[in-house]
C-alpha cells in the first residue's frame, strides 16, 4: 500500500471511531439534557402558577377602579356605535359587543 492510501484508511478509521464515540456521548448528553429539562420544569411550574396569580390580582385591581369601568363603558359604547354605523343591525351589534366582553380579558367559554 502506498503512504497516501495508509493515510486515507487511517483518516477513515478515525472518522468512524469518532462517529461511534460521538453517538455514545450524544446519547449521554441527551439523557443529561432530558434530566435537566425535567428538573427545570419541576422548578418552574410552581413559579408559573405564582406568576399567573400575581397577574390575575393586578388585572383585577385595575378592573376594580371606577375610571377603568368608565373607560370600558366608553369602549363598549363606541364599539357598538361603530358596528351600527358600519351596517350591522342593533341586535347584531349588541351581540358582537356582548361576545367581545372586556378587552384584554379572554371571553368566557363557548
């Protein structure tokens, strides 16, 4: 065999060995990543619930202010008027406004 062929076979052997070693290492990394992800989710879940509660409290605090109610009433009235002006009947406009509910608050289920 010529020296070039020896180098080529050596490079091929190293690449093959490297690929099989990387596959084993990748499996180990994947398992570690999975454990890390599970641990992170276990840590974040309670914080997510707490964050949601705080957001809800802030939202309720803002919604309970009289000036917020006045702004929401003005919005509902203006929205209704715009719908009628656009061509919806009074009944259709009222249904749309009722279904829209309070802006930024998801409407109740279907």
